[in-house]
C-alpha cells in the first residue's frame, strides 16, 4: 500500500485469506480503513461500510464480515490514529 509522503502507518494486520488491513496516522476523513488483496485495494468507510475501489467478491465478503464484527474497535482505532497513539490489535476472522 503506497502512501503519500508524511502519512505514517498506524497499523497493519492480516485477516485470513491473504487480506491485509491497514489504518494510517493522519489519514483524511471520513474515518476509514484500507484492505489489500494481491493487486486489489479498497477503502471502507467505518460509519456506513461504503466501499471505494475494486476487490474480488469473495475477498470483499471476508472484509465486510470482519468489519461488521469489529466496527466499534475500528472507530476507536481511528480516534487513536488521529492522535498518533498506538492502535489496538483487532482479532482476525476465525
């Protein structure tokens, strides 16, 4: 995941199936997270789950399932990232 100069990585983690989730310090509003799977990348709005970008259907299903399970933790991590504080680890899908 390429980032603009000056935007720091807050945290990445991998949920199963080779999908990498990331949130960045100082990223723009609205609150969102990024997901990458191979050559595909999306961002997901934390408030309403709106997806921007392209992703294979099966991988998107896993990301959205994980998002629904961890929405409150994602909201908390967004606030921490804006304050440049360490983010909490969020459990992967099982």
